[in-house]
């Protein structure tokens, strides 16, 4: 299974990267949303921020990684 980004113009899909498949394939098309959905996304973000669902991430015991865990260190 591969994933490819594209643009649907209302009639056709245009791939944003090259696809090397030369035979019929079964596909799943997922529409990621439209600008009309932006207000819905903002509501979902607001609920996530205020619900407390992610408060556990601020707990010190959840900070289980350190710089020693890095395989590669990058400098600025």
C-alpha cells in the first residue's frame, strides 16, 4: 500500500508526486477537508485544548526521554 498526495479539482485527481503504477489498482480516496471545514476544526481544537485530555503531558513522570536517547544530535 502506498499513499500519494494529490489535488481534486471537482472532476479529476492530479498527483503531487510521481506514481510508478502501470496497472489497475484498487484505491481509497480520502478528502482531507475544505476551507468550509475550518470553523469545525477550530471548534475541535478548542475542545481538545480545554477538555483536560492532554493535561497528563505536563506531568514530570511523562517526560521519559532525554538528549541521551537521541541517535543523532543536530546543532543550529
